[in-house]
């Protein structure tokens, strides 16, 4: 399946886009998906490794499977004042 | 317990006066104001990008958790979306508790967790042209 | 650094809106509100007795010390004298700093030292007759 | 000399008065004056021992002598919310 991953903030500039598309097996977990983003979109590698994924607008639990139709977003907070 | 979350376009106005609930002995209001520099460079303001739907939910979850763990009587949160000029307020947090210690600790904890867990990003705006182009649609022109 | 001290008769009104000075990133307002009970007994309010002349001086000294040690840009203090009814505000402290940590720590320190060092005493008033007799001359009928 | 010591708050009720008078030698220091108040006005003994004296509307420094004409006050803060 294709997962369209929303990105925000500095990640938009790094990715050159507000959405990043990756092809994965249904049921992939959030850590594996972050690794795949890091591998396929090198400018996002650091944010993908340190960030978290949100699935359907809530942070994914460790091991949570991602299914067709889920809204997925990479949430990488950059420290700030 | 009373929890209110508001994400508003642009700078925050001062909230209306209101009487605190029964048993409240301490009311703390924290306001975050946009400073004139970011990483040592002069700016005209900050542009806040909000993950709509998720940010409100995380703010509410955080407010309820912090209110419960510190025994607060009320938590009210306002956060800006879009452009906020230097000197204006982009974040306001109000907490009410029986005694001051609970609210003081809760304010510190809330803001630390907000910065870590709530999907809102800020972008420094260095010149006015940039800010007037898209005052309420953060980041879309990046 | 901007320091203001006000001791006012009765409950405090909300201060007027104002723009924070340059470089301010955090504004904290703490309000102490009179609670409906004191040592487990229902009360109608508190009567504040102020050692005139000394209380203002100690508040100012405290404000300057705390502002200096925490690098604050402004400290404003209001404290009531005389009767303040349950639910009304008898103490307001505002602090401004570049970053939130300084103001948060300074608020806690200021209030701890206020209670130890500033000659203001409160007396619980249990019935309205008692409070209306001498609303602004704390303790004179004790 | 006679020193008129102002008292406040709960001390007024304990002393039965807003001013307590004690006869002392000029130049007595603040600790000695507090001891004398405690001895001469027994209901104030505890507050006089734990409290501080203000001389001319500032807290007395340890050892500070109290002279004729000084405004003296017993400042005993009782803990509270």
C-alpha cells in the first residue's frame, strides 16, 4: 500500500513537500515506517529517526500497525523557546 | 475541573475578566510573548503552523493530565495559529488551584510537555513582506 | 528594570492592559484569591493589617532583589489592605522576563519571602457584621 | 529610657494592646530587647523569641543598638496560606 505521510515545520523545507509518499506492506509498525522514511527521503533522515509518527491524529503506540486509509504524520518537534 | 482549549488566528487578546470558582486560592496566568530576535537574528514575528485536529486534542489531553495530577480546579489554554508580531502574545495558559504550589508546578510542567508533545511549529519571519503574504497560513510558502 | 509596588484598600481590580517592554518573552501574573475557609472554618473574608511605611519598603526591597537575581525586566506588586471578601483578589504579582524559567522561579521565591519578611498580617473574618464595622482598619477591634 | 514597641496581627490580641512599653538602657540591642519583652509581657513570649524587631521601619541588624526616639516594632509573621 502507499502511505502518504504529512510533514510540518522545518520538515517541509527539508522534504520539499508537505506530504511524503512511501510504499510499504500493510500492518507495518511505526518504527519500521520511520526507518523507511529515513532511507527513502535522506533529507528527513534525522527528523524521522528522532521524531514520532501520529496515526489518525494521535501519537502511535510502539508496535502499532499502520493500515490502509490511516492518516499518518511525522511529528518532529524542534526544541525552541 | 474546567478545561478549555482555544487555537486562534493571530495574536491573542486579553481574556475577559471572570470570577474564580469556589475554593480557588491561586490563579496563575502565563503569557508567551514574541521576542524581537530568534537565534540572534532580528525578526518581525513568528508564524505558527498547527496540525489541525491533532494539536487541540493533544492540548486537551495534556491539560486534563496536568490538572488531574496536580489537583487543579481549572486550566485554560490559548495558542495562536499563523502570524504573530513581535511584542504580541501567542500563548496564554491559566491555571487555578487551592494553593499556589500546585499551579506553579503545573505551569512549568505544562509548558515543557507542550513543547515536546503538541504538534505546533513556529517559523521566524524576518521581514514584513513575508508575513503579510500569508498571515494565517503558516508555512505554506516555505 | 521596572518595579512597581501598590498597597490598596480592599480587593484588587484587574490592572489595565499594557504592552510588554522590548525583549520580554514571558509574562506571569499570579493572583492570590481569598478562599471560603481558614483552618477548616467558613469565613466571609480576610482583613489585612499593614505596617504602613515598612511594608511598602520591604516589598520594594524584595522586588528589586528578586528582579536582580533572576534577571527580570519588570516586577509589579499589588497587595490589599483592609477587608477582602471571599472570591476576591488580595494579592497580584506580575513578572516579565526574556524566558519563562526566570519568571517562574522568581514568582515562587517572591511569595515565599513575602510571607516571611513583609509585615502584613491577615485576620479571618467569620461574619459580615464584623467585617462591615471596620473594613479598612484591620485588627483595631480585636 | 522607655521604648514603645508596636505590635501587629495576633500579637495585638495576646498583648491586649497595639503598643507595649518597656524600660531599658539606651543602646540595648535587638536580641536583648526581645528577651526583655518576653520576660515582661508573658503572653508575647513566644512571638518575641521567634520574631524580629524593626527599628525605624527596617529589620534590625544583629547587635544593632536601639536609641531614644527610635520607632520600634515587633514583627512576628505567623505562617499562612
